[in-house]
């Protein structure tokens, strides 16, 4: 797996973690991003990349930085 592929998968895992910790479904995220549930599912699984607009919207939605979403800073989830 190339480094870029690894970071795509890491972003998807972080989004999945944030969805779970915020009690939000993929369908709700898809609606917030104006995308299909299938598209979001493929992005979370690493098949597709999140766009810069996706990252900005999710950062606001989850109250985290884009760096956290991209794996440049640690993700701290409070239960």
C-alpha cells in the first residue's frame, strides 16, 4: 500500500470514529455533505478520497481541526 493510500484509510477510520462518538450515521453525514450514502461509505472505506470541502465541513461538524481528520494530529475522543 502506498503512503497516500494509507493516509486515505486513516482519514476514513477517523471519520468512522467521530461518527460513532457523536452518535451520527453515515446517512446523516452524507446529508450534511450533500452526497450519497454510497459515496460516503466508499470514502470511509478508503476507496475514494475526501475532498478539501469535505474536510472543512466535517471539521466544523465534529468540532475538530482538518489536521485531526487527516491524521496530522492525534484524535482524542471523549466518551
